C-alpha cells in the first residue's frame, strides 16, 4: 500500500488563466445587488428573496469556517484584513457612497446571519428618508430589527501622527501574492514563469525587514489566505525570511532562501488538481503523481539560468526529510541543504495553521506542539528548537486570555521574556468587544505595579475571534514606511 497521502499538501491554483472569484468580493457584490433592489422593489418581492438567498450562500462560502467577516471602508476603499478589495474589477461605487454618507467605516457579518438580517442591513443602507443619518442610527435600526449577526461601526479616524497613506507593506504583500499567483498560473499553462519577479519581491521584502525586522513574521501570521498553493508559498517564504533573519543570515542569503521558498512547489503544476485537492487517501497512482512534484519542480527551475542553484535544489529536497523517510528516495544520501531544511519546516508549519476542507486550522501554539513531534523524523531537531524559540511561547496570531479577563491576540514575541509578548486587547474583562482594540506590551511595568499576564491560549473559534483581522490591523499600524 502507498503511504498516507501528503496530509500537509496544499491545494493548488485553478487551471484556468483568470483568477478565481474572490468569495469576499462576491459576497459584497451580492449584498450590493440586494441593496440596489430593495430601493426598487417591495421587500416581499420574489426577486429580493432570491437575491438574499444568493448573498447568504456567498457569505457562508466567504466565511470559510471563520466566525465573522469584517469589511472596512478606508478612504473609499473596501478592505478585508490586509487586502484591498476590487483592485482588478469595478468597485461597488453606489454601496461605498452609501457607507460614506452614513459614516460607516466597518461592517461585520457573523456566521449564522439570516436572510432577514442581511435584508435589514441593506434596507438601512438604502434608507434615504433622513431618519438614518449616521452609523449610530444604523446600529439602532439593526438592533430594533433583531439583526444581531450584523454590526456596523463608524469611520475609523487615524491618529494625527499617522500618515494618511499607511499601507506600503501591504502593497508589497499584495504584489508578492500577485507574483506567486502568476508564477503558478504560468507553470500550469506551460508558459515562462516570472522567476525574476519572485526574486524582486523577495529582495524588497528583505529590504523592508532591515527597517522593520518583525515585518515578515507579522505578515506570515496573517491567517486569511485561501488554499491555493501560491498563497501557501508566499506565507512559507515569509516564515523562512523571519527564521533566516533570526538565524543571522545576511541579505543575499535571505533573498536566496525566500526565492527558493516562493518557488519550492512549482512542480505541483504538473500534478492533476483533483489529486492535489483530494480530501481522502490517495490511490497508488495518485500518490505516485503527487510524489513527483519535487523533481518536476527542480527540472522546471533548472531552465532558468539566472536563478541561484539553491532554488531548484530546495524544490528537489523539500520533502526528503531529515531522516530520508520522505520523497523522492535518493540512492546516495548526503547532507540536505540548510535552506531545504528551513523550507521543509516553514512548509509544514504554514500548512498546519491553514484551514482545510477536512479540518480546521491549528492555532499557532498547537502547530508548534505538532512540529515538535516531527523533530528527528521529518524535521531537523535543531531547527525545530530554534524555530520554537523564534515564535516564543505564544506565537504571533495566538488568541490568549489575560489575567485581567480581557481577550487578546499576540502580535509580537518578546525573546527576553517569552511569557510576556506584545498583544492587542480586543475585549473588555466582561468579554464585550472593544470599539477600538488597544495595543499592550505585557513586559511593560508602567507605574511599577505588576501588569497583565497571560492565563492561557484559547482557540480562535472558541474565542469567537478572527486573529487575521486583528493581526492585519496591527501590521498596518506598526509597519509604516521608512522615512527617507
Ligand atoms: Fe511540496
């Protein structure tokens, strides 16, 4: 019998050339259609019911296991997490104008939102009577209509000392995603891959890290990406950059490592999609197809003369495993390259913390515990230990309960005091969400009194939190462009 299917393998990008529909954008567009139609038809009209059913279905798909979906209205841009929506298609200008008219900066849709609740939201946004003049009035309207799964908040004001344009690192993150997406699409279509683009965005990320060392780990902790290989590869690359920096690599070494991580799975372009996405055990034939992707990737990358030799080598070695128990099987064992061992580790960690159709994502601290079990067999034990040291007791993205009773998300590790990382507090002691989450350094002593401590980590689902949203906002606040 073949071994177990590659449990940590990630799904790959679609075979068609166009990008797949974005479920969050699709949900916004469906709500826009409802919003538009409730201004034309009575609420009982069949077309409204049809539109609402469509919006509800798309919302469930966009939630993808998360407890809530928050869409921000930032200066007329709709933003989900770290991502600006409608970058490559027309934005719903009418709906955005309605949000601006009512000074709404944030709409949160929670899992379980009914058609009636979505209808209430759209009717409130479409209300032109003058009764609803601002976000507070809309909130009251929603409360009166028992729409507890729908929330709106006012426009988020930027502190005076922050520049209006504060998303350059997010633009770099988006560019990196775009390059990775194009690379995988080209690989599938047998076209020339933009490997120079992959090197370029990696180099820019390394340069960003010289100004803000925590950039890569902060971005790698964003847990909203989909299941496509390109997104997984980007996150694996970010983890590698953070870890390489932690290990003391120089800029050139980091750029080579990051590029290798970005391109390590291009061989999956040669594996049938139904095999990559199969949630059950692979047949012998399918397993054979899957286990070819390392050397197929290496062969593809060897076509590019300007790539550092380590890049195809990492593609070839990333599943061999430190005890050679993985694949492909090699006739003559020799020491695996350090970048290959690092990419293997980042590959596994990111896969564990990613949502799959057949299992929820592990929290960062759970994923660290899992990779500890793989030390010696699959993963290099020294690297696993150092990786754990880098992430700390509570890795970025972990939801924690504080001694004060407040709920928080860890955003930055404190290597001197691992039990006291920097966090963003998101609820009060009674569990009520804060209107404006606040940053807290648990190592700071302030007025000399003992500060808050972490009582325990808690799964995001149990906490009813989307750490991705919190992390994205934190990265935006803390990674402003370097002053030139
Ligand atoms: Fe792989």
